[in-house]
C-alpha cells in the first residue's frame, strides 16, 4: 500500500507539472515558436503516458472515480494538438490547447487529486 501512496503523490506532482508545462507551451505558441515547442510537447506526452501506466498498475479501489473516459478525453485532445503541429497551424494549436486539452487536463487532474487526497494526507 505504501508503494501505491508514493505513486499517487508522484502522479499528482507530475500532473501539476503538466499543467504548468501546457501553460508555458501555450505562451510560446502564441509567440510563434511552434518548432521549439514541439519538443516540449513530446515531454508532455511522455508525462501523460507515465501517469497512464502508473494508473493502470494501481488497484482499482485506489483509483476510485478516476475513469478511463477522463484519460481517454485527455488522450484524444493530445491527438488534436499533435494534428495542429503536423499542420504547422498556430491558430489550430492554440484552439486545441486552450479550449480542449487544458480544460480536460484540469478536470482529470482535479479528479485525481480528489481521489488521492485521503491517501496522500496520511
């Protein structure tokens, strides 16, 4: 159990870093730095994959209400951002980051924090 509590703390910390990273990415994309942000977005994707793998290894009762649907929503919006990079379309990137990925990411993060809070406090 203690191992899984450490995993929960790491997930929450990494999700906070992802939010901060996405906000930085948005700022850089607004400034027209698409090429430079592509590598940072790859790190963002890797962070998401790490959380997804960690969540998949956790006991179901510890995950509680954190649904696959929320994770799939984030994954789907990540794919939309990737499409914006593939098209090299700054407006599409900003639209997908600000109005799609960020809200689903924040909702997913909030759900994880709520579920893990009682375990992390102890």
